[in-house]
C-alpha cells in the first residue's frame, strides 16, 4: 500500500511539470481539498486544483518538479520535492520577470479510495516559489524543522485538525 500511495503522490508532483488535466482526474478525488496554496489557504475540488495548476503552468511554462524523498504510512505520504523554472507569464497581478527559480518544498498527501483526497502544503513551501522569482536575494530557501513545525503543527493547523479532529 505504501508503494502505491507514494506513486500517487509522485504523480501529483509530476502534474506541476505537465499541467495534464487527465492526470489530475486520475489522481484526485473530485472533492479534493488542498490547504496552503491559495490566498485564503485552501482550494476546494478538482476544478479549483486544475485552475491553480493551469495558472502556475502559464506563469512558469518550463517548470519541472521532481520528488526528492518520500515517507508513507497508512493513508498518508510526506513528499519532499524540488521545482525549477522561469517566470515567463503573468502571475496574478505580476507581469513576467524572466527570472529563474529553484525551490524545495514539502507536501502531505492523504489518500482515500485510491485517490488523493487532501493535500497539506506548509506555508513556507507554498510561498517559496513566489519569493524566489522576485527577490534579489538567493533564489533558494531551505525548510528547517522549526519552519515546518511553526507552519503546520500549531493549533488550528491542517495537521492539528487531522490529528485531533
């Protein structure tokens, strides 16, 4: 089961390299929830996820994401990934900068019924690619244990709700 769930989570990471909506239809539950990616912190449903991935691919058409490491237990997978690309398209109100980015991130996927039902994106992971495309400082941010702890483990966080209902 762990191997199958890891493969499903790997395909989610691959989606950001391809934008393939048919792949999204295969790997997500129709009512998938993604925490930590949008302005309000959540995307609800397959259509919202597809719109998010489409806007990402329009802004970063050459983006390539790879899985660096995974841990799976029961119905959950923690995926550490790396993304690279160039900001070549509009990103919300921000015009293309033609700046390259490279970032590391973490997602936590909950698998139910052979599909991804929920994804948690620690806040530092969801914002790194934006800041790396625009900030003059070095383009890579590394997450530390303290970063992860503060971004997804506090009261009311996705992990808190998952563990404590």
